[in-house]
C-alpha cells in the first residue's frame, strides 16, 4: 500500500474504531485464525469438522453481510463501482468452494487440497479489500455513514448466521 494510503488508513481507524471497515477487518483476522486451526487439525478428526463448520458459517455470514450492506453503497459510486462488482464475484467463488467442502464426507488429503484453494481465494480477497477496497471506501464514505453501516452490517450478518444455524439444525434432524 502506498504511504499516503497507509497514513490515511491509520488515521481513519483511530478516529473511527467502530466503523464497518474496522469490524470487517477484525472478522478477517478471525477467519484467518480459524483457517490456521483447520490446517493444523487431524485429518478426518472431529475437531477438523467442527472448526471448519465454525469457519464456514462465520465466513458466509460475513460475505452475505458485505453483499447486503457495504457493496450496494459502493456499487453506486463511480470510484468504487468496478471494485465492488469484482468483489461480489470473488464472494461467489468462495461460496461455491465452501459448499463443496461442506458436502464432502471424507476430510483427508483430497479435502485438504480443496481447502487450500479456499484459503488462497480468501487470502487474495482479503488482501484486495484491505489494501485497495477499504482505503478507497474511506475516501468516499463519510465517517458517520461508516458507523451507521456497522450497525446495519451486524444485523444483516447475525440474520444470515441464524438462518444457517436453522438450516443446519434441520439437516441434522433429518
Ligand atoms: Fe471482507
Ligand atoms: Fe468481501
């Protein structure tokens, strides 16, 4: 990231610790920690499945919350329109990979190969967001709006999480 963008980023997060972009960055760190835990888990063990499920549900809720709250606002603005469209497509690829990983019963070597493709896609997407998309967003979204969006995002994300938990409970009860 260029120096000016880094300074702007640091200043803005200090002024605006409760803005949507700060929440999203914290969740990126959580996802990264969960991906490491899956990586270190025993092949086929219960911990692998449990940790992956935690990652999958929080990641999908994060993507859906961004799709609902952040991206629509940025798609309307000239400076961020194309980036937002591309980011949505990256979400789509991540969602497909998560669905395939969830559907797979055996979680050994082949599963791990696909999981690595997921982590590469997530890491790439997070890098694009944090190094290009979010710094650009700070220049087009007012600080007050970023705080309002944080509240709307939390509601959207939690709604998606609850939906997934219900769907999970239904499929377990079958
Ligand atoms: Fe994100
Ligand atoms: Fe995203």
